[in-house]
C-alpha cells in the first residue's frame, strides 16, 4: 500500500516474525516510468528477499556491519559476483600469502638441493645466499600470474587507465627482481669460487685444530682408566684461546651422516652449503649459533680483529699446559697415541700426530711441541679470519658497484615499460656518458683491471708472504683498488692493484716444500775420507730431524778458489715453505750448529796460503830481549 509520503510499504504478517520497519521500502521514484508488470515483479522480488533474510537480520547478518563475511561469501552472492569483487580478493590474497608460499618453496628447494647435490659441483655454496632474491622473484611472479589472467579480458575494453598502469607496474617490479637475481647470482658465483677453492683446506685445518683443542680440554670419554690433575683443565680454555666459541664443533644433519661413516672427517666432496657457512662463521666469529648471510654485520666481536701479541701467545701456552696435564698420564713427560684415543677416535688421533710432525705413531708429544702447535693453530685461525674478512669486504665493494649499475639499468627499463618518452633523454645521457668516459676513462680502466687482478688472478691472500721487486712483504689488507703490504721492519707499503698486475709476484705461502742452501769453504788439502765422514754425519742429523727436513740431501763442491779453498754447498729440503720465516731460520740455525760440531770433530778447517815475509832490518839481540827470535826466521843480506 502507499503511504502519505508516496512510498510503497510491504506489510508482513506479525506472525512471521517481521516488524514493519524490517520490510523493504522502495521509493516511488524507483517505479517511475516502469510498466505495471515490472512493478509487480519488483514487488514480489522484494518480498521474497525479506522472507529469505529471516528475522532480526539487522542484528546479525547485516553485510555492511560484517565486511569479513562479505569477503567470504562474495562468490556465493550473485550481486557481488557480478561486481567482480572476488578478483580483487584473490589479488590481495596473492600479495599477502605469495611471499609465504615463495619462502616455503625456496626452503624446500634448498633442503632438496642440499641432500642431493655435493659441493664438488660448486653449486650449493651460494644457494643459501640466493634465497632472498629467488623468493622475491617468485613472489612477484605469483602476483603477476594472478593478476594478468583475471583482468586480461578487461584491459582492452576498460576505458580507465588504472588497470593497464597496474599491469605495467607489476611488470616493472618483476623485471627489477629478475635483474637483481641475475646480479646476485654473478656475485655469489664469484665469491663461491674464492671461498671453496681458496679457503676450504685452510678452514678445514683450522677447524680440525680447534676441534682437537676443545676435545682434549674436556674430560676423557666414558671408560677411561686413569684420571687427570686436580684442576679442571677445560675451565676457561675457550675464553683464553678461542673467544666466544659457544659450543664444541658440531655437525649438521648432512655432515653428521658423513662423519659417522668416515670417522668424523670433513671431506670436500661431502660438505654441505649449510656446513660451509658454519665453518666460515666459526672461523670469523668463534660461534656456530647462526647461519645468517651477513655474518660480518654481527654484533659479536670479530676474531679477525684479534692480533697476535704477547698476551694471546701467553694464553695459548697456558691452554697447552692445561691440555698436557689433562691428556698425559700422571708423571709422564710425553703424550702417546693411547692417551689421545681416550678423547677422540683413532683416525683423529693419528691425524693430530701427523700434524705435529712425528715420524711414527709410537712417538710421544712433549710439552714444548704441544705449545708450539697450539700457538700455530691460533695464529693460523686469526690470519684466516682476516683473510676471509678482507675478501668479503672486496666482494661487498664489488656488490655495491653492481648495485648502482643494476639500479640505473632498472630505472631506464621502467621508464620504457611505462611508456615515458625518454628517447631524447637517453640521447642526452649517452652524450654525457661519453664525456664522463673521456674524463674518467682511465679510472674505469684501473677499476676493471683491479677487479680482474683481485677476483680472477687472485695471486695472494691476507697473511701471505710475498716478494715484489725483490722485497719480501706480508699482505696486510686487500681492497678493490689497492693492496697494503707490511715489510719486515713493519713499514706499510700500498700498491695499486693495476700496477701489481704487471709485476711478477712470488708467493711463499702457496709454494710447496722449499729448499735450503748452506755454503761453506774448507781447505783444499782436506782428505776426501774426511769429507765423506762429514757428509755422513750431516746426513744422520738430517734424518734424525725428519719433522724438519726431507732425508734426501746433496753435498757438492761448487768451486775452487785461489788453489787453497774449496767452496762447498749443502742442498736439502724443508718440510714446509718459507711462509714462517722465523721457523725457517731457527731450523737452519740448528743445522749450522751441528755442522760446526762435525767440522771440529773431524778437524776440517780452512787455512790461508803461507806467505813469505822478507825482513830487511832485524834488531840485534840484547839482554832486554825476553822472547827469542823464531827459528824459522831468516835474515836477508
């Protein structure tokens, strides 16, 4: 019926549970100009809708009061379905959950690759570093795949510029993610070649030494027979020698399976990417608690900044003494293989004996040898940490340079995709780049040559002893453009890397076992039998010091000078290179001292030729002359 306001009110029986205000109201203008049949159809449709809603709908099922429900049933309600609201909901869902889905996919892919590929293929090392770039690319790809099929049919028919612009923006973001992924792959491949090829063996040795030190500082394994000293040797060892090494050397799941089969050995063919990250992090930070890619940004104290001074060497000696008291039997001056096997497996014990330079497994380890080994372990770890730190710094510098280049390329591609007229702008930029190339061309050439020298040639690492232009120096710091060397008198010398690329560089640390030459002279009248006995005694000494020298030696006569002396030369080979120059000269000194004893024992000496001295005036003998004239003096008339 119609009321006084010109509105049609639908009256509903009170027994149905509806109130009058709940009945649908239709303004009279909504029926204006429509046929009577259409009005009746609209009226019956309104009544049916009111009955379908049920009583008290305003208190419970009002769509405006419950927007979440509107999102949930948008596909079920015909009116909302015709408005395509569900398409925007799907896009919103892709934006929210797409990153979560891509993260799960990346994590599953990394775990699968870690379990099925080995590091000998040089694939897994940089997988962990690529996870974020891959995740972002997959996320934006999912969003674009969700957007384009849904709104593709409306892109051409829609007069609005909103949908095409949104599509272009998504394409721009996807292209940027792709370029960033390619850049990250390039840098990670470069970095992985350094860390795996250059540092793997050094990291392996450093961590094995740390494993031995920490294992020997603990209590013996279950079933050990004899005890140790009253003082707990393991107390404070990690703090004294290996700061912030929060736990013992732990194995990850993949590495543990390999260790069970191979006696806890690390093998390059079975190491996983996660374990390589642990190894590098432990070397630089002394902790295995995190696997974050940006380990240099950690708040922990970096071991690479620890310098080997008297205090740290004192701590190392103290730790070695505690280990000796913990491992050696009571009142014993040596540590034997059986003592080591109380703390570790036989394979690890034998490997430690070999690292100490003992000839056979039955030989014992004295306290001095153990102290020297512990000090060397600490020095090697600190040097390796500095080398890793500087190498990562150089890689980060290269990464930042590539970030700028990729950013500029990305902006240009974005402008092209968005349809911005940039032709004249690109021509202007090109002319400016030509001008910059003319001004900074030499600098760019230097940077490029330095990158090739540092990342491709890579002739040295931090801590290596090198010889440049006949001067022995130690690499102190490596940068993109320069390298800082430290001379023997602690003078710092900075070389441009592009200059070093043109010079021959001798690297002692990368050399194999190096030789030693000792020259000496003996009198020409020395019997050959004495020379043979001298050579035999020197050879016996060299063989007794098999941890210092290779048994093969050569004693040759190089030359005869002035018909009264023979210049002889002793050639032999160290069991090390000349990286540790102090140790080299110490071993050489011991050998020379033994040679002097052999010379005196066999009465081998050098004498100058006798000279005839003519005395023209000889004083006459007087009573005050206390000493008589030598009998072999003759006076010339």
